């Protein structure tokens, strides 16, 4: 179980932050738990909970996911093509033992694993084939966008 925090990029989109982002994420999480917003562009969305790398608090974010076998999902740390990794990815790299997903109303602890080399390239090819938006995100930044496999631990 390891998540490699690869280098940030030098260019990419600017993601909104602050109170407005916290409000949006909070509303998206609540909607997901009510059964709304569980798909984006016909791709499933799960709730990903990680432990904050600095605060130590549990943080939950909606993340597009790709089924990768039974009780295994791939998530993409794209941040919309930002130069920086999303906070959930940084948290996961610092605290890989504290990662959960919520799928179909069930909270499941998962073990995260960064994909590398040929395995990452094959997964990336399939992800872009399922949701072309990710190919566009890669064009916006010069960092290699991480792909993480989340496997249920129980």
C-alpha cells in the first residue's frame, strides 16, 4: 500500500479554493448521500474520505471512479488539469492507512496503490476511452496525473 506523491507541475488550470469550494464540496457530498449526483458524464462518482495531511481531520470529497474488478476502483488525481495535486491525493499519500470510499450507501476501507509504468499507461488509456475529459485535463498541465487503485481491505 503506497501512494507516490509525484512532482507538481509548473502550469495548469487554477482551481477555486476557500469558503466557496468548501460549500460546493459539502453540497455535493450531501447530494450524493441523498442519492443525487452519483454520476458525472455517465461515469460513477464515489465519496472518498481521507485523513488531512496537516489537520489530521477526516475529509470527504466526491471523485469520479472507474470500476476495476470486484471491490476495486481507480481514481484519477486530475484536479481538472491543475498544476497541483488535489488535496485528497496529498492526504492519501501522507495517510494511506486512513482511506475509505462510500459506494451505494456503504462505507468501505480501502488500500490505495499508485499505478506505475505500463500498468498506469493501460489504465490511463481505458480511463480516457470511458471519459474523454481526462485526456483534456492532461493537456492542461505538465505534471503526470496520478492514477490510484483503491482495493477493499475487508
